[in-house]
C-alpha cells in the first residue's frame, strides 16, 4: 500500500457548510450572489470555496450526510475534490455538533498529522479577504486561538491551534466553538484587520443582497 499523500501547509481550512439554512428559507448554499467583486451569478458556497482555494492551503468541506455534492457544486468538483469532502453526521444538532464531527475526522487524517492549526471558516462568508486569513496565519501557533477584529468587534474565521482540537472534537451541540474560546480566554489572540467581511455572514436573503454594500 502506498503511503498517504501529505499536504504541506501550516493550517487546514475547515469550511463549515452543514447548516440547515432555516432563517434563509431555502438552501442558501445554492443562492446566487449579487454583483460584486466579479461574483455575480455565483452560488454562495461556490464563492466561499473559491476564496478558500485561492489561499493554496489544504481544506476540507463539511457537509451533511444527505447532501449531494454534484447538485451543490457540479460533477467536475465532486469528482476532483471527493477526498476533501467530509460529512457531519450530527449536523442536525447545530454548528457545534458539525464542528465536533469535523475535528474528530481531522484527528484521524494522517495526511494532516503535521498541521499545527485549523481555520474554521463558515461557508456563508465569501466576503472574507484572503489577506485576512494570511494575517491570522502569521499569528497562529499550536497554543493559540486567533480571531480577527474589525472596528472593535470580533468575527470569523477563527484559527485554533492543535492544543484545542481534542476539546473541539468533543462538541456535540451548541453554537459553534464559542464555549471552547470562552474557556481559554488566556490563549485568545485577537488581530485587528481592515476587513468588514469578517462580520458578513449570510443568514437571510436581505443579508445576501447587501453582502458587498
């Protein structure tokens, strides 16, 4: 048997896309973006993945067990990137459960065993600047949680050092990883960025329409 292919980078991006879109009223991952930054007509999920993939870092897309990758992203994507798609069997219990599912799989992925940090990126946030993530990475370490701040308010994505992965893997419900951050305030490193995109998650059609305003 051939040894696993090891992806070389300092962090892996976990794209959290297993939500239920209840506030949006339909599957927001397929919703088309308004004009802005050349993204008009692109689906919300496709736009976020394009931004993630532009960083040339390893990434994993976290979907529900019943999601059809071809329907969401097309046949070519599903064929080329099949190994980068992970399932969240407990997604119905909320974002925290999906984060737990993702980090349990991360702990078992030998190709990422050398990675010191993981970036949790919400799939409904395509407006985050690539330079913001690069800035966060420059401050990341195994012992830190790194979070961006714009105009005094924290946002996403958040980078978690390997030290915190076991706790994240234990999450079974709740609102994302907030409780892990709250338990380790002494390890939280906040970085000021000039990027309003860290606050622009899309929960409703109105928020999608104003994404680039």
